C-alpha cells in the first residue's frame, strides 16, 4: 500500500546517497564504471557477474532493491570481483586489492553507522510479504 511505497522510496534515497558518496571517493575510481571488455577481453571469462557503482545506481532507479541486504549482495560483488580478477603479487594487483578491501570496509561502516535497524526490519517485512 502507500505506506510501503513511502518506505521503499526512503530506501532508494538512502541507497543512492551511500552509492554516490562511494563514487565520489577517489580511492574507488576503478569501481565507478563497468570494466571495459574491449580493454580487458578475458574479464567476462573470469568474472561471471560484473558489478560497479554506476550499475548499482541504475538498479536502485529500476527499483531492483527492496532491502539493504539485496543491495549489499550486489555491492559486495564489486570488491569480490576485484579480489578474484586481480590476485597476483604485482604492484598493480596489490593496489586494486587494497582499494577493494577499503571499499568492503567502507560500505559496511556506513551501513552499520547510518542504517536504522527498525527501518531495515520494515523493508525485510515488505520483502517477505511479496
Ligand atoms: C575493477 O577493476 C578491475 O578489476 N580491473 C581489472 C582490469 C585489469 C587492469 O585493470 C583493470 C582495467 C584495465 N584496463 C586495461 C588494462 N589493464 C587493466 C581494472
């Protein structure tokens, strides 16, 4: 009903705000757009489900997420994919893995500090009711 749409609108505002703050952080520049398959032709062979911050924003606008947990599953793909595709000991791989770990920790810290658990519970109830 209308109250549920009000809750999901507030969820989208929260998720956009979090995602836009991450996209503004210079450490996360490599995660702002999809990896360029023309530049990196084997990327889709290694990584089954690419994800990036611009795609998160598109998903939010397409009402893909009813809970923060669903959003987190896609957000986690960004750093998980980076750890998987860049496993070597060379400085470039280590650099992007360091940034992937920073992304993981930053997302979790924002959610822990800024997501109201009662609001999250209401979203989870809406999800279960559908
Ligand atoms: C999230 O970003 C990544 O996982 N990557 C991996 C790719 C390998 C390396 O860095 C990336 C882009 C790139 N383009 C051209 C040549 N080499 C590279 C970014």
